[in-house]
C-alpha cells in the first residue's frame, strides 16, 4: 500500500500515520522528497479499510496494491483454472464452451425442441431456469424440481450438460443430482450465505456479476465460494445497469480481459441479459469470443414470441445456428476453438 502525504504535511502528522501503519502490522518504508513524503507499507493482512488511513490528518491519497482476494486472484494460480465438467468438456482451456437454452423451462415440448436445436447447432451445455428471480412477484416463477427433471432428461437425450440457477440454500441439495453447473444469478451475487453454502458443494458454480457490482466485488464473491473449498468457480459478465436505456443492461466486454488479468478463473459472457435485445445478441457474442471469453451463455427459444420470460432477448434456433457458424470462424483468429 502507498500512502502519499499532502505537500508540506507536518512531521507530527507523518509520524502519526507511520504509527498507525505499524499498529496495523505493516513494515513502513519512508521516502521524503523536497515537498512530499510518500510511505510504502508492506506485509500486513488483507482485511483493512483504507478509508481509516485516508481520514488521518495530512494524508493526501492511499492506494492499495495487493488485492483483497487471495484465492480468486491471478497469483494463486497464474497458469489459470480449467473447470472440468463431465463428458470431457472443460471451461477455461482452449475450447470455448457454448451454453444455450431457454430463459425458463416452460414445458416438455418447449424444452426438448429447444434442446434439440441448440445441440444440433453445437452447444455443449443446456441452460434453463427452474427457479426464476423475477422483478414482479406476479411473473412466472419457474416450475422448480419438475423443470430440473426435464432439463436432465433433455440433457441426457441430446448429450448436453445442464446448468440451472439456484436461488436459495434450501434448493442446493435437491438440485445436485439434476445439474452439472449451479448458476448464481446477478441478484444473488452478494447473497453471502448462499455463496458460503456453495463453497461446501463439490460441483462447479457459475457466478454472475451483479447488476451494479464492480469487478472487485465479483471477485470477492467468488472468494466466498472458494474459501469454503470449492475452487470450481466460473465467472460471468451479464451486463450492468448504467444510464443507457437503449439496451436492457450495458454489456461490459472489457470485464473479460480485466478478469483474465486479475484472476485465474474462467470468464463467461451472457450477451442475452447483457443487451436484452435479440438483434444485439450475436454481435456481442462475437465480440465476447474475440475478447477472450471462455464460455458463452445464450438464451434460445424454439418460439421466442411465445416465451414466458425473456422472449425479446431469446434467439430463434436458426439465428443461434448462424451465430455458431460465425463463432467457429472467430475463435481460431484468437487462438481458440468452439468446443
Ligand atoms: C438468467 O440467466 O435467466 C438470469 C436470470 O440471469 P441474471 O441473473 O443474469 O439476470
Ligand atoms: Mn433470462
């Protein structure tokens, strides 16, 4: 950590800051220039609030250098994490894995028709919500365990793995036999009790960025899961809320290379929730692969106009198949291939 004192800060103020840092466990290196003194503090733990230093008299700025997350940080595993799934599928290696399916599981017919289409186009994982976090309590909330049974059946039939969202602790044990990846939705990214429970599970977790979460907060949430011993965490950019209203969210493509710089965890892009508009999903999916995404999560519906949730952002099966063809061309240009 670097503490820059104000120009001409009094010696008593500098000494007070040094004492404070030493009490926190830091070793302090002092550098005194003609006007300004800068203190370099090394070695203390990670759990401190820099605002306590910023408030000391004579302090101009404080910069943290070491990251507040240890397990999720790049230095924990500089070579990167490859999350191994069943059937030889892995996320974080050379292959880009495409996960696709409806927003919600509505019926057997809807799910099987969509699963067949996405499998044929080359998806490896079937998505589908069984528990839906909806803004309105009057909107469709999901078919629960019945939906999970259908997901597993469709996944097995069309050789797709299965991902579905877990919304609360009480659902975890019930969901485990049905899914290959547990999804934590944007609204639950900081549900710390849920994250802690998922740390005890031995199944990969896809953790979505909260609608107003910084990347540091996303990584700290991943840290909650990893601190429990579950290192199979896959991160996901799904758009954040900004002042822009044209799209449902603002898809932060830069999150992909930033996460790859800060963390060893694989990074997914969800252009469906990221844009909220079917016509913008393919360009953002292409951009995500070009930017280094390890996986994509895309909503596809056999009849989007009749979807019970997120129809406007769901691709028609033909659009998805066309997109997969484009991704197969883009991936090799950045040294990857579509799984
Ligand atoms: C979803 O994937 O259907 C979903 C609800 O996503 P998010 O949590 O990103 O809104
Ligand atoms: Mn959705």
